[in-house]
């Protein structure tokens, strides 16, 4: 997941820069280009927000899973039956 997020954080700004250049060069002749530029900006913002959300959620899930595994290991070591998930 980290590799994907690094890629998104690196490439989203590049796509925005490319869109800006294309609009500056061809926007007067192609009225759809500024709209496409805005779509790229919106999609990029959404992807960056989603990446941050995923890190937060999956970090909490991993922490919860670790605590559950530790409790199970402690119960197992003490001869008790592990708690049911």
C-alpha cells in the first residue's frame, strides 16, 4: 500500500502540471480542455484524500489485529482457550 500511495502522491501533481501546460497551449482552441483539467484536479484531490484515509484506517486495523493476536498468544501460553473473534 505504501508504494501505491507514494506513486499517487508523486504523480498527481505531475498530471496537474501537464494539464496546465496543455490548457495554456491549446485551451483557446479546445474549450473542453479546462473542464478536463478541473476533472484531473478534482480526481487528484480525491485520490490524495483517499490515500490518507486508507493509511489511517489500515493502521488502526493492524493495531487492533496485533492486540488481538497478543491476547490470544497470552491466553494460549497460560493454557487458556484463546478468545473467540
